[in-house]
């Protein structure tokens, strides 16, 4: 349960699977809070449900591989736009 001391923010990341080439972007709602004992903890939410941290071993939604590169948000969208404007980029 969240109390008034917690903070919530949103962060987005780009992902690229190094096994199959699948790319995607995801926005997370991140809750920073403190438990009853004063220990800080973080919860990540995506799509309305709690999920593991995207920084600690993400899985590819297409092939299930753990060989996923995490990058700052926007990189996947910019690469797709460049591909669509100038053609295929290997």
C-alpha cells in the first residue's frame, strides 16, 4: 500500500532483441516508496500490472530470448522513421 511519502514517475525505454531483431518501446510507471521498516523499494508497472524492472533481464516478447539491449526511449521510433523515409537500414 502506498503512503504519502512515495513518489511516482514515468520512464520509457527502447528495447532490441539481439537474437531475433525484434524492437519495441515501453513506458513504465515507477513507484518509489518506503516500507514500514524504513527500507526503500521500487515497483514497476506497465499495461496496468506490476512487472519486473526492465533493467534486470528483459525478455523478448517475440522469441523469448534474454539477449535484449535496453536503450533510452525514442531510439526505436527514430530508427523506424529513418527506415521509412530513406529505405531499409541494415
